């Protein structure tokens, strides 16, 4: 209940965007993420909401197979996180079950997926390993992607 009081309209838009994404309504998801990005200068918006909007746009573009745009959005998210984490000193531990850790984890997994799809397996492996080391619960399933690389399994057969 207290968490509901601490959320902003932007947090709500982010949640709605990810909800739409999860059910495959990518146009609706993009609308929500764009609305957050259009208000980036609002003093009430949080940095992590802006990062999540970038991640959301990256995920939508990845689904549309627009790898150039997906890369741009995910790299911008990572840049914002590097600033947020004081010069790129990211936390050693991340947990998918902590809302404040999700933006970082989504940025990392998004970049890893992009490397995977582009054939840059070593870079993908590095990022999946980073996620797996940071999140002992493996909330994003990084282990299965690492195993797919090891087994030379196509991306579409992972999961």
C-alpha cells in the first residue's frame, strides 16, 4: 500500500507499458513509453522511470527487428544508468524482485540479446554472465541464454 503512494504517474505509465508489451500489444507499449520520454524534463519524473522508458523502447524495437533503434535505446539506458550509479560503479548484486533493480537488469539483458542476435556471442556471454553473477535468483533466465550459446542453439529455441 505504501508503495502505491510513492509511485508517480510515470511509474504507472511504465507499468502499463510493460504490461502491454507482455501481452504482445507493442503499439500500446510504445505509446506508454513515449509518453514518459516526452516528459523527461518534468521534475517529478525519476531517473529510473526514464531508463525504463528507454528499455521499453529498446524492447519494442527489438521485437520489430529494428536492431539499430533497439541498440540506440538500450545504449542510452546504459549511459543513464552509468550516470545514476556514480561513474559506472554498478551494484554488485541485483535482484529482479526489487523494483529499483529492474531498469539495470532490463538494460543489460536487452544489450545481451542484441549481441546474441548480431552474432557477437562473446559480448552476449559477458553480459549474460554479469546478470547471472549479480542476480543469484536468475530472475531473467540468463543461465538459459548462456547454455544456448554453449550448445550453439538458435535464439528462438531458448526458453
